[in-house]
C-alpha cells in the first residue's frame, strides 16, 4: 500500500518505519528540513531502540523516503496518517492547531480519493472537524474519508508496540475506509476494534486516564504502607496476581510523567467539564500525582533538617522513564528543579537524556556527569529518579566510598532495601518503612524537620 505519514515525532517516525518494514511504500513528511536530513542519514531525532536500523534498512531497500513537501507525500499515497503533536494548552485541553493546519493543507493537495487517518491523540469530535476542514479547503471536487486510528505506543518500546499491538482501534463511518484499514492491518493476529469516530477517540483517552489512575492509586497505597509498616511492593505483587487487576502500572514511585499521561488526563478532565460533568476521580489522580513528588522532596529536605543550601545532591535519571531520552513532563526533571530551588547543587547523569535535559535545565547549579559513579563523588546524598535497569546494579561499596554521607533516596524502588541497609546506608524508598523512615520519625518526635503533607 502507498502511505504518507505527516509528522516525524515518536508516533510518526516509528509508524513510517514499521509500515515500510511491513512492505508498504511510505513517505514521511515534516516541515523541519534539518530533521528530515538527519533522518535520511540515520541520525534519529529521538532515542528509540532499533529505530535507526529499521529506518536505514527500508530507505536502502527503496520503501521509505522523507520529504518536507506535504503535496508530494499526499499525491504519492492512498492513505495519509496525521501524526502531529497535540500538546497541552494553557487552558488544560489539547492544542489542536497543528492538526487543523495539516487538515487544511491536505485539503488543498487532494487530487483523488484518499483515506485520511488521524493517529494523533485528539479529543472527542476532532475527526469530524478534520473532515470539515479538509472539505472546506479542497482544490478539486474529490471524495475522501476520515478515520480515527489512535496509537498505543510506549516510549522506549514503541517499535515493539507498533509491530505487535495488543489491539488496533479503527473508527469510521465509511465501509470503504474500514476495508482499506483492515487490509493494512490484516497480518496482525490481534483484535481489531471497529467503531464510530467518537468512540475511537474516547478509547485512547480512557486507556491513558485509567493507567494514570492505577499509578496514582498505588502511590496513595504507598503513602499508607509507609505509615503503617506494610511494604507496597509486596502489596502490589499480591494485587497484581488477581487477573482482574494485573501487575502492570502498579510500581509505586514519584509519579507519572512524559508527553502522554499528564496532558491526556488533563484533556479528558477538560472534556468532562465541557460536557457539564465534573470527573472527580481524574481531579484526584492529578492531585495525587503532584503531591507524590512533593512528598519525596520533603523527605530529602527533612533529612537535612530543612536546609539544602550548599548541599550537593547526586541524581541518577532525568528522562521521564527508562529507555527514552524524552524529558517532557519528566517527574525527575521536576524534582531536580525543586531541589535546585531549595538551594541544592545537582550532579546528574542519565544514559540517554543528558542533551535534552541540559536544554531545559541549563548549567546553573547543575553538573552533567559522564557516568553514574561520577554523580556520587563528594555528593551529600544519592537520589534515584528514573528506573533505568543499570541503576539497580550499583556497586554499593563503591557508592559508599564516593558519597560524603551514606544516604540514598530511591524514588523508583529499584534497589533491594535489605542489601542497601546491610551495606550501611540510610535508605529511603517509596511505600516502605526503611531505616531512613524511622530516622525521620525520630526527628519528628523531637520536633525537628519539615512537616509532611497530611500533618505527618
């Protein structure tokens, strides 16, 4: 099949690569000429495992090309995927300006029947407006159909998810368009959900909001476990073995972040208010996520008796999750900014996100280190903020020799509590009573330290 993919971000670039790897003729379109040239040379603008190899392979085999000309991409294709960003606006809803612009430009380029597929995450009713905008901008009197085909890709695993999706959602009111989309995905041995446009749009938001709710729930349980003496990791394991619940997204930590969950939860809540309904649960999810990182920073502050001025904090992890260089809405970045605002100097390392983090944080009170152990040298404490696998295999004796004080704040529960405490560290985790928790309790009982939320 002949496919045009508009937008070469995480969704568009991965989509173009995998579509071509399936044997289709694909052209990727982006207005950023510098980005297009980088991609052609195999220099990916994003870090995603195996992506570069797939792109270069399909370019060399003649199935994949890239251009800055939307007209060229549209005229060469039968299916056009819109994969542009829908960032959060100041009002909390989705900013659809990029989607509107692409829809208008596609209308001007259409020279025959095409299926226009919106893969970007968009609120209910957007595809109908896309159809209207295309129709209003048609140069020629041609037919077309609009399809909603939301993506469910996890950054760091998006190639795998694109190749082997758990389900494919196709929303359309056209049997002709549905037939073409079925053919595109016919080789996948996973369920295809066919539905109307609005239900397809809502499935995406409902999925992300539910997963975010699951994270906030286990983080609230972590607060209760830490206070009562239970271990949230054990609680999560026991819960996850129930097939009705499942183990995924039950890892307690410092909250969710990234380019999807924060904006999608906010956008869905805005949709609810637009429909004269107060989605109270989502309000709670958003609040819990914000408070979780504040609670973690309070632990660090309390340990140093409320004074971080002049302290050096070694930080492992800046990306919003492992296996990506994406720092958008990264909780790790938020914690770093908070610590820096309290007067701390930061020494930081991330396997992939250093360049992107530096663009956001700058160099004021932040030293960017070459490896994980350089972070610890002469630091007053070690803080783990991203769950990179490499961070769970620390040489504890080496860590202890490098730190000024043997104290670790583990915001992702990647370390083994017993091993860390046995090695002589003061250890803080999330949702577990550790020797660090008991130390802070003693400070509270003696009247020292900073008050945590809920008066604890």
